[in-house]
């Protein structure tokens, strides 16, 4: 994990290639001292990285992002309002690549939609 102690996995279930993972963000993490003091906002690139680590955890392989075809940030992810994120992922093992179609959401709704490819 690149961001040590940034989050912890609370639960994870899989059904026919569809994964639902609940993570809890550490709202006291060093990252929030600079982004932004007194108003923490989880950077979009960090949200994207959560999915990379999710695909790595599920595939049990070290991977790199090859392409992000569609990335939409739809809301602010503020860990003071809700430190929990639900990661809903469809992961397809396409041989040399892993294809991801996923959303991240909290109690207020969807914060990220992503379609990406990892190798």
C-alpha cells in the first residue's frame, strides 16, 4: 500500500465477479494536513488508487494502471462527514490485463465512477 495507514478494509464480499468492499478512511492521516487543513478532501488520484489496490488485493498480483477510459468525480469525499466508502467493482481477468468497472460511494451517494485497465 502506497498510503500506509490511509484506510482499512472493514468487509469484502464477492458474487460472480462483482465485489463489494467497505473501507474506513483514517481521517487523521497525514495527507489531510495539506489537503486541506480544517476541511479534508480526499484527492481524486487517491480514490483512483484505492481501486488499483482493490484489483491487486483480489487478483493477488502487483499491477499498474494502464488506462483510465472513463473517470468521473461526482462528489467530495470528506472523511469528517463520512469516513466509510463502499467500493463496488466488476473485475474481469482478460488474460494479460484486468478490466475494472466500478463506483465508490458513501452515505451521501456516488463520489467516483471509473472504468480502467491494469496490467
